[in-house]
C-alpha cells in the first residue's frame, strides 16, 4: 500500500496539472476573444436595434361590463410624428431640414444636429411583417445595429442650395465599399474630425456577415461623396451646399457601404468580391428605401474626381436578382421633411 501511495499522488498531481492547463487554455481563449474585440477602437460600439426597440402598444386592462355597456376602446398608440423646427433665421422648417447653406460657414464646418435617443424608428420605420411577407421576400431579416457617427461627420439636408435655388431632387442610393474592416470605418465616423477634409460618413454599413450597421439617420446628410454628379434621364443632378467646395449628390443621396474583404483592403483594381449575405442584406435594405432601379448607382459612377472605383468587383446581376425578391417599401425615408424625431 505504501508503494502505491507515491504513484497515486503523482497521478493525482498530473491530473490536477492537466485540468489547470485546460482551464488556463480556456481562459486564454476567452481572454483572446475579449482582446480581439477590445483591440478595436474604443469609441466603436454596436448597439443592437430590433423592432422591440419601438414601444409596444399597452394592453387594455380587463374591465367587467354592466349589461348593455360597450367595452372600452383600447388606447391608441401614438406613433412618432414629424416635428416642426425653426432654422437659424427663425423660419419654421419641417423635420430636420435646414433652409439654406451658410454662405460664410465656420472654418471647420458646422456639426450636424444631435440625435438622441437613437431608436429603430430613427433609421427605418418597420411595416407590418405579415403584409411584407405576402408581398415577397419573407424569411430573411439581417441583424441590425447602430453606431451613431459623431456630429462633425454629418449634417442637415437643405431645402435650397448655396445660391438660393430650391432643391427637389428625388433620392438616390449610392453604393460604396469600405476598403478597410468595418470597425476601422466606424471608428473614423465616430471620432470628431476638426478638418472638413477628413469629415466623412455613410448612412449604413453592411458587414461581411450580412449584419447591418446604421451610422447616420436617412433624414440627415451623410458625407459619402465629394465632387459628384448623378446622371439621370432628365440630365445631371448635383447640389452645391458649400461656397468653397464643388457640388455633390450628398443632399439627396443615401450612402450604403459594403465591408471590403480582406484581400481587397488595398489599391488593387479588384478583389475576391462580397459575400452572398452582403448582397442579400443590401437588397433587403435598398428595397426598404423605395428608390427605383434607375436611381441606384455607385460611388465610381457619381464621382467627378476620377479617383473612386468603388464598389470594386461588384456583382450587379446578383444584387438585382436579390432585389427583385423583396417588396419595395418606404420604411427608410430619404427626406428631411418626413423625419421621425424620436
């Protein structure tokens, strides 16, 4: 018995060491997972937004009825309404519109309006799911997150251009790619940019996984394109909103960017392409803008500098195939005059 005691002790010791190593390895994996997430820039936070974000209608209380008494009507749910705002000239302006660009803006630009609280209604207005399913495109709903941009990286949409001419362009959708991972892009947008040369944003990002990240509400002006023009069936469309900068499509554009695959985070002419999940989510999203096919374009097509080529390696045929499977709605309103300010 005494001869076996050291062996038994050694065996127990080795088992203990093995369990300890296993636990340490597990802790290391968990720590690595946290480290990988924390290595992303600190300001980057994706807050999941779901339809539950919108307050559900309260259930009517049970009431005992007296003979011939009508049951009480359930309380009506008050949906967010477009609010009237007053611009710098004390002129009432509906929604989040600004009347006209400042002819003498501050050196580093004027920050956009604060957005708080940030709910799903601030990015899209969900329609009845059953109705949407009957129209087609049922069975697919991507995860939706929000990572609100810093106010220096977006602005208001204008009702008049810098020269006082009314602006009535129909909305367009402009497709981009990040040429970086999504976290780097969000970090750029969430950090204040003192110089107008560095101020940039998209309205929405679509990750390689197909997850959607909302950056700027659609009623506001994202800084997605600089010197740019949209060629429509009626001619060229662009709006000058800055006295010292070229006109752009930003005032009537909804900018959507696809996360670039790893092999495309460079200046090459092409890469391996985007994931099916990205195309499906892109179609799901664009369908909710109600923008017709003829007004869906790319950054490369609207750019006038000759420097933009995105989105590279884009499969337009696959995108259209997915797009045709979804009902066109107006859950995403690309207009400052119909903003839900909740």
